[in-house]
């Protein structure tokens, strides 16, 4: 049996509560098929408060040698916003060049959508993961004076856009063959126009895939008025962040929304995490839904080529939701119920 090393970063808040269930699902799903070795990384708020470390270089280098990463969530109200988010989570996505942030949304049978007539919802957001406003370009001068100036600069490179566009079209070929570019090209004319031109050019290589365009503001309307129209949504880093939280809400809550931060050329390990955060409002109560984390474990397995084992996790989740989706349950009850079906 082949050996795989998995880095586990539970992180903060409910990340610590849901990640053990994702790991248990992994362990149970691959039983016998492969030898998975887990390496836990103590990174996040507690570590930072204890010794000031956010992501030491040696630990980053060690993470780089693993085959995949399972992450919970990062962020803590005791720590200034951005320190851990940028210094730990985004640093991982950037240093490991995880340029595809893959965020599927599916309305499962048994889940109550807030939409009156949700229809069939099954789409994937392909969010660019290493560029845009997330680069950290920009700065502040004359801080704390009435003349303060703060800038955030969105960086979009033809190289960075083209590789994620290609990923989206390849993915569409395996699905319903439709790509919707979401941007704000009516205002962000430089980046928006470049995204559109690259989509048009790459799209010509995929004659079977149709593509259309939607401004981000209108996309938030269609997400609630007609989500069935979407198959593959292709968008930049910030729009993708916002749209996927809305998508999560539409399919019953972010507690069901998994994601993969993918380095699609496999130069570095990819990272799998729920799209939600550390949820300080419910952390410590034992009520966070571990389903998103468990589905992220399935995405990890699929990425490593264990398609059948991933499918078994998906099926266990689907059956669990169909039967008990509307029953109030604790984190551990949901985790146990899903594992019992595996
Ligand atoms: P959040 O996603 O943590 O929470 C938003 C809402 O969703 C809250 O009401 C929360 O209770 C609920 N929720 C989230 N996950 C849930 C689950 N599994 N089950 C049930 N309910 C769930 O977003 P936020 O409150 O804006 O951010 C909290 C912290 O998390 C911040 O520090 C933020 O920076 C960080 N964050 C981290 C990530 C990440 O690590 N990938 C993602 C988003 C936010
Ligand atoms: C997410 C989060 C992160 C993001 C933050 C915490 C940096 O909101 O994973 O969706 O904006 O990508
Ligand atoms: Mn987000």
C-alpha cells in the first residue's frame, strides 16, 4: 500500500470541533486501501497567543513535503483581524500556489433551502486563489490622521487568469458544459476586460462548452432567483469569496459547503477546508455542522485519486441528510451518524 502524509491544521474555533470528524471520515474511508499518516500542526490563535508564531518557515517547509492538507478554520476575535487570516491561511494558499479555489454547491434532498422554489441546484464556483485584491498590494499613509490614505490594489496577471480559466473549461467538459464568467467589467474595466478576453480565447478551444457573462451584482440576484442556471461559475478571488457564502446559504447553510484550494499542477500539496470560518458565535457549544469538513475530506480523497472512497463519503453524507437533515443534532451526533453509514 502506498503511503500518504496528510497535514492536519484544525486552527481556531469550530475548526477544532469539525476537523477531527473530517479526519475520522478519511481514516474510515481509505481503510486498507492506502496508508495515511497524519501530522498535526499547532497553528492558529492559541499558538500565536502563546509564542507569537503564525506560520514559522520550518513548519511551512514541512507542510510543503506532505501530500495534502486538511484545514479547519482560522481567525479569533481576540486577535486583530487579518493577522491570522493573512499570515496563516492566505500565506498557505499563496506559498503553495493554490490557484484554483474549488467550491461546489449542491442542494441535497432533506435540506431546507431558504428559497421558496430552489429547483435543482448543482454548480461549482471556480474561484481564482492567488491574485486579485487578496495579494496584499497597497498600503496606508498618514495613518490615524484626517488625511489618511488607504489603498488595496487588485493584481491580475494573464498567466494567473489563463490557468484558472483553463481549469474551469476542463471542469465544464466533465459537467453540463457551461461556464459563467462573473466579474464587474462595467466598472473594473482593466481586469474585467482581460478576464473576458482570456475566457473568449480559451473558450474557442472548447467548442462544446458554452459560456456567458454576468456582473457580480446581478449574479447575487440569480443566485437566489434562478440558481439552476449555473454550472461552472468562474470568478476572481474576492467575488468568489462573497458569492460562495451566498451559495452556501442558498443550499441550506455554510455548514454543508466544502472547498479545495488546489495547486492543479501538483507542484505543491493542495488544501481542503470548509468554506466557513471559525464561527466565534457558536464555537465551544458543540453545535457546528461537521458536514462541510467531512465533504472536504472527500474532496481531498478525490484529489489524491481515491475516487471510490470519496464517493462513499459523499453517499454517506447524502443519505444522512436525506434522513436526518431536518433533525437538530450536535456536531458529534452528525459526525457519528455519517461515520456509521460509511
Ligand atoms: P463564519 O463562516 O465563521 O460564520 C458565519 C456564520 O455562519 C455564523 O453565524 C456561524 O455561526 C455560521 N456557521 C459557520 N460555520 C458553521 C457550521 N459549520 N455549522 C453551523 N453554522 C456555521 O464567518 P465570520 O463570522 O465572518 O468569521 C469568523 C472568523 O472566521 C473570522 O476571524 C474570519 O476571518 C474567519 N474566517 C476564516 C475562514 C477560513 O478559515 N477559511 C473562512 C471564513 C472566515
Ligand atoms: C474563506 C475565507 C478567507 C477568504 C479569509 C478568512 C481569508 O473567507 O476561505 O472563504 O477570504 O478566502
Ligand atoms: Mn469566505
